[in-house]
């Protein structure tokens, strides 16, 4: 994204949003046969660098859809997503892939770890996607060290060679967080990261996210259906009927 | 990096992948075995046909034969394509063994010229005493035959030691030694009550072979010892003839020579025979496929030749009898040849088959009936000759024959066929080639099945991994990158499967005869019948050209099978993949 940004700096006009990531009048409609389901009905907001924002809403309110649009996993029916003042609708497919790889980290409710890979390998996955087979030997050592430090920081120093099935739910989610952070993304998107955990473990995960935000100024956008949880962090937005309510 | 990494990691942990590899390996193995055996079989027929009868055979229909063959050979060898040509007589007869009044066996008798036959065929390759020698002869130095028998004795001893190791272990060193000095003691000491009937029979056969070997060797050694005496008497007889000694004086010398010849019973070069190795009753095969000789160089036989070379009289046929000493044996590998053919000197069979020259009783200078041969075998110059090459040479010979016949109208009384080895073997080769085509079609079907199997396997794998594909895309992997993981996976499944299959096929083909022996032992069923398939052994050479093709096409099968699932993976929308239940 940074490359794209340099290229488009001269095109930037003062009317463009100034957030790290900005949504402008986002609509998303799913069509299932003859039935259309309008999930998002004009969502606009900005996320500033270093912010920790929670979006809460009931099940089916479109939280995950919004997160997917902001993380370039999906495209809006109408409206725009800006990343560092650049309209992402102009991005090529390869550029979107590169942005997802370098600038965005995802944490999912069900972890989505690859069962064949160890904790360390799962963590290194985005780095492996970024570097070609030929480039890997030159980067391997530094990246591995980065992943190991990250895992140690998340309390998984003694779990690196374990497979996901050998881990507890909390450990799995921390591994997923490590994976999301290995490429040092500008934005961490967390989709109900505690939704599959008991409250005690869920709290620990929130503590991890808060620590990352505090210590590393990590920009985090988290969605949850838990209003209480949403109140614990800096700014929270409420999504209902496909619209944001502050 | 992730493509290679995931591809290898999936391979390690997916039982499905092993199943795919197994399918590829089995089909590659099957393809390689069937193609190799078929190609080997066809190659064997070609080698055997050429090795036995040369590239081109000139043969008149009927048994009257060809006259003036040496003149015609002199003419055809002037054709630049022709490397060599040699006359051949094929006769019919009955073989009996000296000292065995019961044994009789019908045989085909080949009259050949040595060493010139070695220039036209591969006859020398299958010889026992003169194995691989460039100039085989009927006049083998007896010490060479003795030396060969000594080596053979060690081979027989090794078989006895292998088959009767347990029995030998119970004997005192002296008795063990005695076993290998006499076939009789061998049978006596090694027979046990608890032995199976098969084992007793094997011992009886081996001890009999051992006994016969001793006898043959002693005869040859005796003949060597008295060779000087015999040579001196022959010189004396020649001198007596020269100085015009009386008939009585000559007869006396002849009798002395006969006395010695009878005593050592080794006939001179004109009356020596090379047996085909496999004549029923004269050899047996062990379970391990070794051919053991009952009769060997040094033994004598009788041949009763049915004289086909002249018109038969109204009184019927009287066989011509010849006494022969076995001096060698020959294994061509073609069962129908090795079980029927004996080889004797060309001139000897010409006489016994009534193909000799007949002169007018009134005027000895006038030839009434020229000497004849049955066939002329031609070797064409050059390596890897194709059928059209050989046919061109055959056409040149045909042209020459037309001219020759005008100059020598009595050269043949019937039509003469000039055919390449392939034309002569057409009845065998053509159905085989058709069968090979059929096998290739079956193989193509198997190949399609492999592609479908891999498709099914990969489709299932891709479906199972839908969410992981979503994760990969979420962390920035491109559609083609994800497809690359599965394509690489398919190629590796194809590669490993086909390498394992090729190795398996190679091991199977190399040991195909041992495997058949084992199957025959355990299940009592023999797939390859020697009588039916002509050869003693199933061809066991891997067709490497086919192997490379099969290997490449199996990797391609892996790729093709994985292609559609990989494309499906590439086209998956990340969000849909992540939501997949």
C-alpha cells in the first residue's frame, strides 16, 4: 500500500478523508436468487492511526461484513473504502492481495489456523506469502526471530512446535493474533475474537489486544456483539440495521 | 514460499495424498510391466529369429533343397548390403542315447557349417563349452571341454549344497567329501526318510547328473591321453595310403584306429553333435530355473535320420544312422528350438539326409544329382536395420536368383521363397503387435481413470480445505498462488507415485521369472507356459523409452487431475471460503 500511496500522493485532494482507514457511505447487498438482503445501508466513519475502535451490534447486524470490506476481503455494492487517503476501489486484484498481506492483519472468531502447521509456521504464514521461495532463505532467520519474539510476547514461547489441535482455545486465538501481526500491519481487524472463548479466556485476549494497542500503538478495529466488552476500549460504535449509531 | 511449503506439508499429513500416490504407483507399475513384457517379447522374437536363421532366409518349398548353393552364396555375398551367407540343412530324425536302450526322442537335425555360421547368426552366444567364442567349431579341443565340465561340476555342487544344506550339515567331513566324489554316494548319504517326494526326486536327478558328469569327464580325459597314439596311427595310415600299401595292411591300421576310437568312444569332428539345451529327458529344470544336464560333452548318441533329400522308394523309408559324440550344447532361449534341435556338421547331415552329390556309375565325372542344402541364411550388413531395409536387400537377392536359375536350371525344382525374418514370423509377430496395441489402449483408459481418481481426491481435498483457502487469501495469497499449491501437490503426487511405480515395475520385471516360480510353487498356477510362448523365460528387460513416457504422462495425469480443483480454489471468494461450513 505504501508504494501505491507514494504514487498517488500527488492525486490527493483536501476533500479526501484523513483516517488510516475510512468508510464512506458503504452499502452491501447480498442477492440470494430473487431475494436481496441489504446488510449495510450507508456506513461512514474514520479510523485514525493508533486508535482502538470497537463496533458492536447484534448478530446479523453486518459487523463482519463491514470488517471484510475494510480489510479488502470483499467489495462494497456501493460506497468507498479509503486506506491512507487512497480509494481502494481503484486497486488491482494483486494490489488488494498485497495490502491484505502487508497492511492488514485479520483475527477471526474461529481462529482459522492451518491444522497441518505448527504454531510457529502458522505465525509465519503471511511472511511466507510475502516472500518468494528464492527470497525466503535470505529472510528466513530475521522473520523467524520476529515470529518467535511475537509468540514469546503473547505467552506462547513454549508452544511454538505444537499443532493447533494441541492448544487451548485461548492459545489458538493468541496464535492467530501472532499470525495477524507478523508482517507488522498498520491495521488489525478482529472479528469477534472472544466469541468462541469462555469469559475468562476472552478477557485475556482483550488484555492482549489492549496491551498491543498501548505498547505498540497498534491500530485495532474489533467487532463484537458484547456491549460490555465494547465499552472497555476507547471508542465504540453501534451498528444496527446496517447503519452506525454512536 | 508458502506454495512449496504447504504443498510439502499437505503431502506429509494427508492420507488422501498417499492414496493418490498409490493409485498412480500401481497404474504406472502395471503399465510398465505390460509394455515391458510385450516389447521384450517382440524383441525376443526378433532376436531369436535373426539369431537362429539370419536376417533373410532363402528356402525352396518342399524338401528337395537348393543345389549349387556355394556358387549362389558367392554371388549374393558380392551384394554390398550382404555381410555373410551360409547354407543350412534341416532334417528330421530320432535321437537315442548310447547305453540307454529305452530313450528315444524325435528331433530336428540342423546341418551347419562352423565357424561360418557365427557370421550369419548368434549361434555362438548360446554355446556351453565355447560360449561367446568368435569361431565355434565341432572340433573342440577336448581339454577345453574338460575344463568347462570342471566348472560345471562346481555349479552342480553349489546347487546340491544349497538344496541339501541341512542334510550335508549332519554328515562327517569325510562323508560330505564323498558325496561330491560320487553321484551314488551322494544319493545314498543325503536321502532321508522324512524328505518330501519332490526333494527325493530332485536328489535322484542331481545325483544322476553328477554321475553322468563324472563319466563324461573321464571319457574326455581318456581320449586326451590316447590322442597321441591315435594321431600316430592316423599318420601311419595316411603314409600307407600314399606309398600304396596293401589293402590288408591298411585294414589292419584302420582296425587299430577303430579299436582306440571304440575304447574311448569320442568320435572325430565330422561325427560330433551340439545338442539343443532343453531336449525332453536330457535335461531338467530346478525350482530356481536352472537347467541341469543329464547328457553333456563326452557322451555319445545315435541319430536316425529320415532321408528327405531323395525320392522315396516303394519299399518305404530307411533311416540313415549316425554315431555322434556330444561336444557342446546350445541355448537359444526359444523353447521350440532348444527342445527339438540338434546341430551336426553340414557335410555329415548332407550325407545322412541323402542330399549328397551323385555321379553317373558309368562316368564318375558326370554329376547326376548335385549336392543340396535346405536353406541359405543371409546376414545383412549394418545395425538396427528396419524391415524395409531388409526387404530391399531381399529384392536384390531375388533378382540375382532369377538370373542364377537361368544359368543353373537344376538349382531348385520348386519355387524359392526369399523372405525376411519378419515375413517368416508374421504369424507370430502380427497378432502380438495387435495385442500390444490393445494393451496400449487399455493403458490409455487406465490413465484416464488415474486422472479422474486424482480429480476426485483433489476435489475432496479442496472442499475440505475451503476455509484454509479463505485464510490464505485473507493473508494475501493470490488466486493463482493458491492454485499453485494444489497443482504442485498434484504434480508431486504424480511424481512420487510414478517414481515408486517405476521402481516397483522395474523390480517386478527384473524378477518376473522368480515371481512366476513362486506363484507356481504356492498356487500351482503357471501363467507363462514355455510351450505356448516359445521362450523359456518371460522377458525381463524394462523398456526404458516406455518408462520415461509413462513417468512423464503420470506426472501430467497428477497435474491434470488437480487442475480443475486448483482452478476452483483459485476462483473462491475469500469471504465465501471463510464462511464455508
